[in-house]
């Protein structure tokens, strides 16, 4: 497999100014005719040959300026078409046949439930026609789509429809996109779909038609996406001064999709899971996801489409920035404090482990084999944190000036992360050269803090260290903005400097650095407020300090972080403790009694913000606990985790019961407050069940029988199944009967079962694969079983006898044969291999090695890294 390297970047010899495509769809074969208007770059004088990517195309004819080329003037081999003897300006025409019906990898043109659709990012366009498939070639596209009129009444592509016609039983539509774009933003849809239509008036007074398309049966599930889209459009005008540029904005929902959604110019294509929403079928988390993904793809219109990436090493230029934008949008639409904690929770539980294992790579990687494998949490989420730090370094106003400059200067261009940072520097006068190490160094920096008190005052002493990662043994210090406050005995932040500030940002950019606060004493440090940098913070808190932070800190992140520290301290002791299961249970009871007082205070204040209380009261996940222990013994971790959950359920049982009852809603509301109350209630119910409360089953069954919405229904089902309450089997059967025709709901049904923890669950998961509704060719369904099993069911996955690994290997091979991108993604679950205790490591290694033998390039890159 070929490795692509950043330092080998060369600009292309020819531009492609115009692309005229004709896509003629017939059963079994689609014929794609293309005309590329080529123009040699001024600095490529003397060059007269050019290569075009093309994968699996069956070439029918090739012509240059209307003259058919004979086989001596071109070569098509190994995915590359090379044409020699090109003049400075010319038109290259080709006709190729492709077979979308056979495309199970879901990149390029493929068929999903009778609808033709495309996915071109990163390198899918080469499966459709010959093209320099790289993001720095920007072209104006005109696309004609032809198909059977009755079966495909709807023919879509990017831009505006400019002509259409009928031709017997067939018809055609021509679309023209006035904005030059890289081919990864090309899209096409042919299908029979329902449409929800609305309009948006832009800040300059233009009217934009908004059209959301889905299967006819799903027309009633598009309202939330439409509302979210309009809010996102308004928000981007107000927050970034960015206006939408075409006359039409379309979103099409498809059932088979490799990821969440795709920002194709004017024609977004969405996984149904990220666009359809209805209270009866979609959880509250699902509603929030739709809101954020719709916004994310919309925001790409500027951060990604108008200004795009020079090469795929710069992926985070558009992804990190756009994630930051969508996070801030959701924060503004909902509770900012809760949103921040949710985002940090996600980052530390998923990106940190990636950054600390064999898959670690910089936010701007320097090499890859398959770029699909680099659509990672590091590129997206850590990338967003790096943009967020720049936002805080410049302040809201400075940041806005810098993004204005960025959008204006680079409009219509393909640029780099350096170009982005240069705008930040230019506007602020800051020197960010050292800051840029965040882009090039992999690994999560560990920041250790010690506090000392003497006659000069209170001091905080920092020491930073970024651990080695694959290919990067030595690390330099990074620039870490540490936002802090010091809380007095009443929990009030004290004055820290002459300006009277009670919160300051300390810039830690040396390996060791100290800061003194004269005249300050008797305080509790509130560190890294708002999670001001993506680092692991280590601090030896004194007795009672964490409880003090949890009770008083005005910073939502710090309260939450304090709660994690308290839970982890207790859980770690249980994991390390000697003795068998009986002793763990006893020790867990003591730990729970210790925690009960402070948790009781959180519960007492739950009325202020139920969503925040739910975040503070939820135990860290079993996987997160496991990540703290090397060598990892997942069985031990499972017992410790389950024991503390049960003990907390028991120690606070009257509180959980009271919450379960008092938070019961009588009518459906979908606002943030109502969602927070449901989240807390579901958590209380789980604790009640965990603590074996005799009322748990009754409450769960009642909720399950008459739910107001899917969050209630699924919360009840999860409790019944995960705590093996007597009503579980019946509820599962009933749920299946109710929802067998709703694919997204059935995904939840599969996922609840695949994530039901327990070392004895491997056979049950295997059973799910035999269910008639299980389908290897549908990524959502695969993720709901294979993803849930490998990612959220550590006890079964790491079963002592290796049966979980065997099942995992079988699954990987099966998925890989159809869809290498999905297989490679799922394989990341094995990245904890080097941390496992020796017996398990050997078993997992053997299974992975055998899968690697026949693996696709995508899967083999991931397995290669894991096994190295
Ligand atoms: N840009 C797409 C991701 C494409 C993934 C290709 N393997 C979705 C997004 O980030 O908005
Ligand atoms: Zn994106």
C-alpha cells in the first residue's frame, strides 16, 4: 500500500476550469460522460502530461479536443489515467461505465433502498469518472442526470437546475453550480422522495429555497432538521457574518451511509440518523445530534466549501474549525454549560484514548495510507479544541476579525492550517509559532500542578510533559492556556491581581513554570476552567477540596471534573483492592457511603439544572475506568464498576426513588429543561435498578408501557435489559413488534442488547447477528451491534476465554468484505491491545493477525498500527 506524505506535496500541473458531466442511469450500468476543460498552470511550463484518478471505471472512449485518442497516447493502470501530449488549454472527454448496484463500499455512486446517491469525500469521485481527485483542483460543475421518470422522479445535483426535459419513459435535469469546488463536494441523487419545503431570507434580503428530502413515510420527521437549518443560517450570519450563497439548499436523507452526513455544495447528503427526528421515534440525544449535524454541514459552506483544504493533511482546517462552530452554535441554542461538559466528556473519553494509543497522530498528520482512516476524533475534536484555544487567546472580537480576514482572503481557494493561524497572528499581533506545535505534535500533554503556600503567598507550579507517540519519541512543550480561579472557604473566587480580576488565564509554555499570588491563602484551586486546554490535569487535591469544588465552583466543567475525580478515586481503589467479589461489594458499600453526602447535595440542587445534575451524578463509564489501569484486567474493572453502581444505587435509594417519581412528566415537551429532566429521571431509574430496589421494575415497566416519547421508552427498556429485570424479555419483544418498520428505532433495539454488559453476553450478541433484521450491508445496523459490542461492552468484548475477540474478528472480516471504511473504523476498538494484561493481549493479537491476512487496505492500515 502506498504511503502519502505531507512533505511530498506538489501543486498540480493543470487546472480543471470546467467540468461537464452527463450521468445516464440504467439498471445495472450507469454511463458517465465527462468533459474537462484543462488549463496548464503558469508555473508548469513545459509539462504536457497529466494524471487523472479513476478506480474501477470501464473506459469506453477518450478524446482530446474532439479527437479520439488512440491507446499510444494514454495509459490507464493501477487507478491512474495518464494522458500525454496535452496542449496548454484543451478539453479531455471520456465515457465510462460504472456499476453502482454493486457498490457496497458506499463511496462514489451507489444505490440505497432504490435511490441512487453519492459520497465523494475524500476520494470517492474517482469511482465515478476520471479526475484529478485532490482538493486543490477547483472547478465549475455542470451536471446532467438522466433516469427513468416513473422510478426516479427526482434528479438532483449541486447548484441550480437550469434545464430539464423528457425523453420517452426517461427524463433529465441539468444542474449548474456557479461556485468552483473540489470534486469531493460533488453530489448527485436520483430517487422518489418526499420533500419538506421552506424558505430563508438572508441578511442581504435574498430568498433561499430550503428543501429537505426523505422517503415518503418519513416526511413527518423533517421539521426539527428544518428548524435547525434555519437557526444555523441565522446564527452564521450573526456570529460570523456569513451568508448563504446559492438560491437552493437541499438535504437528502439516505439509509446507507458511512458516516453522519456530507456537506456537498448545495446538496447535503445525510445519514437518516442525523436528519430524521420525531419525539415518538427519536431520543432527546438524537434531537440534539440532528441539530448539531445539520448546523455542522451548513457551516461547512464557508469553512470547507468556499475556503477548502489544499491537501488532506489539512483536513482539520475545515473539520476542527467547523466542529468548533457547531459546538458554539449548540451552546447558544441550549445550555452552554451543559454543552461544554458534554463535549469535554466526549473528548476525554474518546479522543484522549486515541491520542494515547497506537492510533495517535497529529491534528495535521504527516503521512497516511488511506485518508478515510484519518477522519478521526483527533482531527475533529482535538482540532476544535485548538481553534477554541485560539478563540480565547484572541478574544471574541479579535477572533471574529481574524475569521473575517480568513474568509475574505482565501475565498475560492484551497489553503492550509498555517494560513488559518497566520490570520489569527496578523489580526492580533500574537506570535503563534510555538502554539502551532498543537498541530504537529501527537499525544495528550499531561499537566501536573502543585500548590504551595508560604510567606509570599499562594503559588501554583506547573510541569508539562507530552508522552511519546508512534513516530514521535521526543516532544517539545506546548502553549497551554490555563484558566483559573482560587476559591475561598465560602466557594467565592478571590481577587487575583491589581486589576481586581477573579479569574485569569496563565500561559504555561515551558516545561516547568510557577505563578505566585501574593497575599492569597487558604484557597481551593479551580483549574483549567471551561476546560481551557485539551490536557490531562494532575493535581493532588487535599481532603475536602474536590467536595468543595463540586459544591461551589461556578464553572460547570470544574464541578464535573471534581465529580469525576471523586468517582475515579473510589473506583480505582476498588479495581486495585485485594480479595474476591464479596470483598469488592463490601468495599464498594463503604465508598458509596463516603460519596453519598456530597452526591446528596447535588441531588438537592437538581431542580436548578437537571441536565447538569445528570452529568454530575452519572458514573464514569466502565471503558473510561479501564483506561486508567495498565495492565488492563477488564474483568476486574467490570466487577469494580458494577459494584460501585450497585452500592450507590443502594446508598441513595430513597433519593433515586424520589427523583423517579417527582420528575415524571404528564405532557410532552421537547425543550432543554424537559430533556434534562428526562435524562436525570432515566439515570435515577438506572440507579434504582442497580441497587436492586423492589420498585425499579414496576416504574420501568409503567414507563415502557405508556411513554411520552422515545427517550422515556428507550430509557425504560435499557434499564430492564441492562439490569436483567424480569420484564426485560417481554419488553424487548413488545418493542420489536411496535417498531419493526422503523429502522432507526430498531438500531436502538439492537444496540441496547449488544451493549448489555456481562462476561456471559458474547453468545447473545452472536444471536443478534442471526436476527432477520440484521444486515451486514447497512452501516447503521452494523454499528448498532458490532460497534456497540466492541465499543460499549468491555466485559463481553474482553471475555477471559477470548470468545469476544473471536466474534469480533469474524465480524471484522465480514464487514470488510463489503465495506472497508466501516471495518477500519470498527477495528479502532482493538487499539487498547497494548494495555491489556498479557493473556488477553495474546488472544486478541492472534485473532487480529488472522483477520489482517485477507484485509482491505483500510482495515490493514489500522490493524497494522494496532499490532505494531
Ligand atoms: N466531511 C464529511 C466527512 C467525510 C468522511 C469521508 N470518509 C462530514 C463532515 O465532517 O461534515
Ligand atoms: Zn465536517
